C-alpha cells in the first residue's frame, strides 16, 4: 500500500503512521487483554481537563496549590468509593489531635474507614 501511494498523500501518511506503530500493534495482537483505545483514561481525566481554564486564575498563588490538593483528595475519594464530604469532615476533625509520631496512613482515601 505504501509503495502505491505518494508519501504526502493522506493514504500514504496513514500507511507511514501505521508502519511506524507496527511493533506496538503487533504486541497488542499477541496480548488479548490490552485495549486499542484509551477512552477509559480520557473519560477519567475529562473533569480535570475541563476545569483547567477555570482554575487558571484562582487568586493568590498559594490558593492554586491548596485547591489542587483538595481536588486530588476529592477525586481520590471518588475513585476509592468513599464519600468526599464525610471523608473531609472526619479527617479534619482527627488531624488536630494527631502528632508527628502518629501514622497518617489510615487517613489516606484508599485506607480510610469512618469512625463508628
């Protein structure tokens, strides 16, 4: 196909691109659990990508970093099936009584369990 079409034509460019990706495509064919598309990843990051422009000018430079931390915690809660508001309420009430020697691991969204 590549030899029958000019390299600058649309079909020639498509053939050149395909041949450039041949090793990855061959690897996919030999391993049936991989996916050819990345729709799941794109859907997962869409809210962040849409919000980038909205958060570009958030006010004070430190406010952007703080907002990013909060947003990361909220998204992590959602991915681990935890209610973000309940998580933040519980963690923010536990933190003041903790010291540097306390293990903060149980407060991570992946390991957090609400108090009974």
